[in-house]
């Protein structure tokens, strides 16, 4: 969800979004997968490193909560002590 403060202010987001969040918040919502989930989505596995500095762990938590809310079959694993690319760093 790049509509969060973390997403809006992250350099990677600023680098690919053509407008600021203030100028076009709907564009940021449209670019955020969280807002495109629905109950018909396929079973999903999410692995998220707890020290990820690219996509904060709270993003994984938001995804997990939304999938639970929608009844999407999924498994969410917070991988303690791992970063965004796991062992590639």
C-alpha cells in the first residue's frame, strides 16, 4: 500500500510515480495491490523479512489482515531477521 506515509515518502516510490501523492492520491491507491484484492483471489503465500527496509513489515501485516477480512486462503510468514532479498545481500 503506497498510500501509507512510508510508501508516499519512499525514494523507490517517488522514482516511479509520475505525480506526488498530494497531487493525485487516487493514482497511488490504483498502484497499490492491497486495493485490488477480492475474495476470488487464489491461495497465496507471503514471505516477508522482518528487517526489510524496502517494503516495511507492516505492509505484510496489512496484506495478511486484508486477506483474512476477505476470506482469501493464504499463509503469511514473517521471516525473522531477513531483509527484502533474503540471502542475496
